[in-house]
C-alpha cells in the first residue's frame, strides 16, 4: 500500500444502495452511528466519509461483519433536516476504497483502507474508444426499452460526456436498475476495462429480456379479441358481485322499478319504453357509466306525470272573487281573463288561445297567473325564460351525453306532478338566441295547440301531451316577442297603476304584508293614507308597486328599530313626519315650465316603467344652416327631428318664417336628461312645435302637453301607450293634452279615473297643433 493512499475516516453503512464515484445522490440517515459519523466528518475530517453498503438490506442494525469491504470515498455536500426528525445528506462519490479494517467499538464506524486511483490520467487506444461507444449505444437502447423513468436527462448527458472507460462504466451502473449485490460486484472490479465489459454483458442480457417482454406483450394484445375480453370481464364482475353479495341488491333495485311502473298509470307505449330500459339496466355492469345513465332515465320517467291530474274548479263566480280579492283595480284585465275562463269552461276546451300578459314591471302579471291557478284549482308552476339562449333549455339534451337532463318544460311538468297545471312562461320577451339554437323557435311547438299534444323532449325521447296545460306568458314589451310566437298568443295589456290604485294596493295588501314579515302588530305601527300618498308622489315614480313595497318595508324596519330600542311603544307615520324616515322627497309633482317659453314644449313618452313627460328645447342662432341634435336620441327619434325640419321648411312662408332660414340660421334641438336613451316617433309633433316656436319667436303654452307622430306633409298619426302618458301629464298638473284624432277610441276605453279632469284636444294636422299650442295661435 502506498502511504499517501491510506485513509482512516468515519464510515456510514448504506442500506439498499451502492454509491459509485462521480455519483451525486441523497441518503436518508436514521441510525445513531450514522448521525455521529456525519457529525465527526463535519467537525474533524473536512466532510469526508466512507460509504459502504451493508450485505443484508433487511437488517435495521448492522455490525462490522455485515458491511462490504469495498466502498466509496465521498464528500458530504449538504446536510438536510426534514420534517419528522429525518436527516438526509447529499453526497458526491470521489473514488473507490478497499477496506482493510472496520472499527465499530466507538460512537460511529471507522473505515481504514486504501484509495483505488481513478482512470482519469490514463490514456487508452482506439479499441477502447470503440468499446466505449458500443457500451454507450447499448445504454441508449436500454433506456428506450426500459419502463423506468429514473434515467433522466442528467444520466444521458453524463454518459455522453464520459471520456474514460472507468468513468463511463460507473455512470451507467448508477443509472441502470439492478440488485444491490450485482452493483457491489461491479464496484469491486477495479480495472476500468474489465468493469466496462461487465456492465456491457449485463446490459446486453437486460436488453434481450426487455425485447422479449415487449414482443410477448404485443402478441398477447393482438391475440386478445374484444369479445373475449368483455366476456372475461363480465364473468370476473359476476364473481365479484357474488362474493360481495351484490346480486340480491341489484335484483331488488330492478324489482322496485318494475313495482313502481306497475303501480303508475302510464300509457302503453310509455310502459314498454320504461320496461325495456329496466331490462337493459339488468345487463349493464354496475360500475359502467351506462348504468347511471339508464338508472337516471328510468327514475325520471317514473317521476314524470303521465295521467295524474287535479280536478278543475269550474266555478266562474269563485274565480272572479279570487281575482278581486288578490288584485285591486285592473278591471278590464280581470274581465278579459274571466271571459277567457268562461269560454274554456263552456266548451270544455283545453287547447284555447295562449294568454300573454303585457305590461311594465311590478303591475301584477305574475301574481295574476298565480291567482288564476288558485281559482281553477290547478297546480301552479313558473318557468323564467329571461336570458335563455340555448334551444336545449326547452327541448333538453339527448340522454347519451354526460350529465344530460330534460328541458325546462318537462322539468316543470315533473315539478307540478300533474298533466294539467297552470304553467307561467315568465319574461318571454327576453328570450335570446345563439349558435346553440333559438329557444323561441322551440317554444312554437309548445304553444301551438295543434302540435303540443305530441311534444318531444330530446331526453325522454317519447311524445309528451302538453294539451291539458294552461299556458300563460308575461312580457314587458310585446314588440320584442318574435312574430311567429306572438301570433300564437292573445295579448292582454296591463296598464300602469294610477295613484289611487297604488294607494289602495298599498293599504290593502302591501302594508299588511310588510308588517307581517317584520313581525309588527297593528297596534305597533300605523301608516296613514296621506303618508302612503306622499310616498307614491315623492319617493317612487314607477308603473307598478315594487319600489313602493320596498319603501313600505323600510318604514316597517325603522319602526321595529325604534320599538326595540325602547324609544317608542308604537309608531305612527303621516305625511307630516314622513321626511323623518325617508329624508327629502326625490320627486316633485309640479310642472317644470312655470310660464310660456319660446322653443320649449312638453311632450309625453312611454317607457317600460310607465309614462314620462319629456321637455324638448330648441335654440336658434346665426350660422350656416346646421341642425344639431342632442339628448341621447335613438335612430327613429333622429328621423322624426329631420321630418319636423322638412315640414317647417315647406311651410315657412305660411307661418311667417324666412324661407332662407335654413341657410343662415343654426338650429340646436335638445332633449334634457341626456344620460337616458330616448327613441320612438311619438315626439314628432312636439319637435315640430318647438321648431316653429323658436323660428317665429312665439311662446308655447306651459299648460299643454302633446304626443303624436308627424309626416313631412304635416299629418298627425296615432301612437300608443296613452294611459301611461296621460297619467304622466296628470301627475305634474297638466290637464290639456293634444293627441292624434285616430286615438279617440283609446280615450273612450281609458278608465274614468285617468280621464277625470283632463281636456283632450284631438288633431289630425300640424296646423291644428300649432293653433292650440302657441300662445295666440298662428
């Protein structure tokens, strides 16, 4: 032994692995001797240790006889303390050590031996170089065939960069999976060339085995036909079920479904379909996804009503009493509904016209449908269509799809539990369409009495009879309902509530309801009639009563707070103290135009939340004949302004206006509240009047409002939404309204409460409008 190659260092017995030179790896430590060896190496031996494998990997504790006598001198690169009181060391192998003595009587093993030099300084001939390439190619082939993922890119790069046979052999040995004893044999081969030959032999043998394994797998896979595989799996599944005792459970489930089918009174064709599905379920393995699909389908078909129905109440007087009890006002609406019910009862028809209740939000469309259901003793089910864009929402998805389900129609029938419910299709004007189809088109079959007795949902895949369903639709804007769908409905318009109707609804329904919801007794809170009027006029401007109900709810909550804090035993709210609870009124019921003004006209507009007054202002100034239109106008309203200007130019001489005004005068027409979008043709006569007033310098009466479409020849055409428009004028104290003569019939049908105190001026030409609107006429 050369004296400089002799070493005496702390030794760590490694279990289940062999460390080679140039190899970097992590070693877990658990034994006290190993931990002590690391500590000694760190403090006394410059982090250098000897790593030798133990002979029996199953032994938790080892003595000196159980350790191989050839190990590796290694450098401790890092010591890691991991959770669970576990220590790992990261080491890098340096060179082989042949041990002459292992001392184990201290706190740690000490290895004494000779370092075996590496082959880094030795030169080799071309034959050795060729042999190295053959071994490298063999490793590449082994790496492709091996199922192990341990041969990382680092190993491949290390093999590629190895320049000496001994170094190449060590790198490959550390990467190839083999028993510890085989790796130890290779560690004990000191001659680099011999070591390279040994690893080549082992790799060649392993490659042959891997090739044979791949060939066998390929043949087995090719020879195993699908039918044989399915048969084998079914037989295996059957044995598993028998072992687990599941066969009785499956049989019980099938018997339960058949018993439910026998008890349920279903048409013969439905019976056959469900029975067939039950028999199919018996043959499907329990763990198959198809089993859940079939089970869901059977349960849905058994839960859907096929013949069950409620006995309809044909007492028309009772129906009228219920409608009067639930809804104040709406006389014409209730009369039309009673007429519809009378025809159904008299002819026993179930496929009469579909009713569509059209009106602003909050006027009672949904609650009327609920009252009709109660009057007829029918189950009530509501289906909201707002925002629905997929046809499958109506017709359902085919049950072959994952998570398939029926459409909303069949789902609503299941929810009702009978074949003759009252089904409310809410917000039918807000249906959308997309690349997934048009739900409005799917509704055509549902609402067509000639077709809906065989409605076919994609999920249940059998015809379903909807002819006994009483359909009622609701909408805010009938013009948004597609034409073919609108053609199947009878429109019943619900107008905006008058102030008196709102007051009565609040006193009769809303106040008692909110008091009950907030736990108040009659003795604890009293809201006077004048307080309700103050709320209606000053705090909520709407067509319906939803905001009114919210404000009454707020008053109730504030009363509860005062009572619970002990401030009062009871609360009385009147018009005098209403501001204490609701602060300053948001709206003032007064005419914004205090006196006749030039170029300022009060128009009337219809919106989805009721009627509104609309001021139209015109200014003229010297210029080049430009027409400026502002106030967030829509396309139709912009066209109305151009029509008005065209009429004024054609009649300029007759009205005493300079015929060349369009050349040297700029006109600016503005509608205040620019943030609010405005559109429609009914402001035509209002714009024309404002233009004539500004150009003739004649003021417009401030006690007159108007509405009507104008043509370029000065004819006045009829408009809609009169009830709401008249109410809007009445609220601010305007009693004179100019409107088209063609709307005379609408005024005759208008409720007396709205008409009382109003002076209607009917016109059919623009000159009549100007005669009644301008101060002193024209």
